[in-house]
């Protein structure tokens, strides 16, 4: 097959490239440049280092590589979404949008006709059923599994994707990289939001959203405990960065109109727990399962953030594109704007945006 391989210069995409090369495919490695150093202007610029690793790995494997400028698309589709959500007091997930709208979106729009598949180094597994439909399955490494980040992709994108690391753990990937002497074999994993690189997220917000002083109020007593620099710097369930004495303190509510942060005190305050999660704009990767199209409900496993932790509960349809999850036990730190993603028997069905 003729395959476009999305590479970052890291060990995961490098091993994915090497595995596909071993299988005999016709490959081109693509680095998507989303970094806008002329706009951001703080911290170190990581993209040139990334590109150098892409070049070294590609040469080591004998594969041609290209840099694809995606700054304009990234700003319009991911950064503007991120800023808009923050201004509304929600907690966005730019990495989620990056996969759907850039890596397998804008890139797909430009190159889909030239390639049979688009591959990446994501830790997720694809299987094909008896009627030829593709299903997104979890990776055996619970820490590295990235199906959460892929849950907003549509079926057309999933069915044309390849994830060569689907059955591998991080330890196995590192070992393959060392065995093949890949230049990126010892490179540490990247951390943080995909477009920020080494930029501090708070500095990013300060530049593009600004600062505005507001009160921090204890919800139970109405007592003014201090001052914050803007509700957009905080997310529901947040504990660090409040700079309040006598903690721990947790953010439990935000008044975006009055710019007020409400907090609760204690190590396990009841105020941070919910017994119902409403998901809007739900994206089903495959056609709706029986329970999703009518009045039926179903037991599922689900996540409310990227982590190894699954929760158990019951999901049922509330209205078109809106679903409700009733967790078996109350869950803390459920942040509006993040995504709830549902699973059954290891399959990722899709997810929706968590509502207030």
C-alpha cells in the first residue's frame, strides 16, 4: 500500500514508520508544522528539533520525508476553539481536536487521494469485523492507550487509518527502537498540549485571553478568601495554583459573568462529586448501537479524561446528540468542556462534550 505516515520526531511515530517499512509498503513521512513562533514568541521553539529527528530517522530507514505547513488550519480549527471554550469558562481538549481536525482532518483533505492509508504512532488498535467494518479498540498498555484522544474521529477517518503500535506497550516500542538503532530511541516523550511545545500554558492564556482580577469565594460560607487573575485559568476540580492558606482547596464552580471562582475545603469535599454526566454533540464512530438510538440503556465503561482509569455506569439517550451517563459511584472533578468517552468490551464507541 501507499501510506502517508504522520511523524513527530518521537520514538512512537519512528517505530511505526520502521514497522511499516519492514512490511514493504510505499511510505512517505510527513511532519505537520503547526508551531507559529512569530506569533507565540515565548520559550524555546521545539519544531526545528523535531524536524531534525524526523530527518535523521527517515534517512536511517531510507524513507522520503516532507514538512507540511499547517499553521493557518491549526489556528482556525484548534487554537480558536481552545480560546473560545476558555472564555466561556469551559475546559477544552485541543489534542482531541488536533486528531480529528488536523492530523486526520486537514491533512486528510489535502492528501487522501494520493494515499491508501494515513498512519500514525498512536497507541490504539483497529480491527475489522466479518462485514468489513473497522472498530477502534484499546491498546494493551493502559497508561499509553490513546483511544480517548481518537474518540472524536469519524468513521471515514478511522477506516482509512493505520496504527502500527496497536498491540504494543511503550516498553516494547522502546525496545524495538533500540534494536533498530533509531536516532529517536532515547528521546523522552513529549508532554503537554500539542501546539504549545515548551510554552507554559498559563503564559499562553495570559497573552491571548489576558488577566482580570476576581474574588475566590468559599461556596459553603460565602467568605472571600483571596483574588485570582481570571476564571479561564482554572478548571473544575483544580487544586493547585489557588495560593490559599489552610488547604487543600478545590475549585467547584465558576461564575463567568461575575468572574468569581468558588472553592470548597477539605481532602475529599462532597461538592466536587457528581452522580450524573451529560454529554452533548456525541460522536459515534460506528453506526449507533441499539441502546443509543432508542429508549434503551446500557452498561458501559467510560472515561472523563485521558488516564488509565475507567469508570462503570449506565448510558441512555436524552435527545438527539445528547446522552446521560449515570456512574455506579459519584465521580469527582468532572469539568464541562472536556469529553466523556464510552467503551464496551475494549471497543471505543465515541464520545461527547461534558455539559454544565
